[in-house]
C-alpha cells in the first residue's frame, strides 16, 4: 500500500479538486492506496473541506496538526500511516501525478527513494522564469557543495519506502521546506537507492510561496545539516528516468 500525504494551509478553494484528481488518478492505476490530507493550522475552511472528503471517500483521511510547516505536516501524516510506501505531493498538483505508478513500482523494488524532477532533459516545465532561475541556482549550489547527483531537490512529488524512512527519520529535522532536500541528502549519506523521474510541470498561477524567503530559509537549513552530518556523501548512482519510459 502507498499513502500519499497532501500538506495544506489555507487551501479551501483548491483542496476539493486536488483530492478528486489525485484519487481518480490513483484509482485507475494503483491497487491499494490512501490519501492523507494534513492541515497545518489553516485559518479558512480547509479542514472542513478535508473532513467532507474523508466522509465521501474511504481512501481519504483528514488530519490537523497544531503547528504550521510543510515538513511538519508531511511527517505527521507519515507517522500516522501504516503503509509500506509513503509519499507526498503539493496541493496544486503541479507535478504530473500520472507518474506515481512508475515511481511506486521502482520504490517497491529498490526499497529506496523516488523523486520527481523539472530539470532532466525530457522534463517539460511551465513556470515563471524567475522561479526557474532560483530553482536552477539552488540546485547548482547543492551540486557544487554536496556533489548531489539529483538535478531537482525541491520538486513537490516524492515517494519513499518505509524501510528507508525508518533509517533516516530520527535525523530528519526540517519543519518547513527543507524536507525535500534533506531526505535526498540522507539517502546519499545512508547509501539508500535514489531514482529521479522526469516530469511534466505546470505551476499554478496563484502559487502563494514566496520563493526568495523560502530559498534563504533552505540555505540556513542546509548549513544546519552540514554542521550535523557534513555535506559530501558518496551514495548510490542516481538512476535517471525519462518521460518516455513512463508511458
């Protein structure tokens, strides 16, 4: 079974469509799945919508945590899950969710981590140029200072085997946005297999993420990671999957 967490904060206007789209996609392609909506202190009616979806669909679970933070929400959802495979996706569903079955299949085989990428040659990305520049800059910085072989550390769809999560859980300290990068660095440090999948990405026009402040916070988190674990880890060779391989 795979449990996909959707972390949400003030998403009353989009949560219904997102969950229905994700459910329809998984229902057609994955035999055993769950969708776990984790609200982290929304001030609008997001949690009411989540509860309504939970009542409507057996596969959907609604949770609420007392503090804000994307990583807090994802970790809370994973801790409540008993699934063999864990994952998360951003509520705007910018990444192409039809790649989840391919990612799931690989993770079940390797017991490792599968990450989506906007920066592989066969990826197709539609997003503002300013966000692309910041994203490429951040990933180039990580390549220089960590030798990470992953091309896109922050793309908002990742699938992780429970065995891999158990190995890195106690050292995973992110509370906000750094979780995406942190689990990739942990995987390299712990020699956990990593597969990277090219993706079709259409960014929502109303994305509320202030990318520069978030990037600065992630740099601070990377410094704290370096103080605790160092930066350069050998790890396994990252396996790259083109979009053509997924269809």
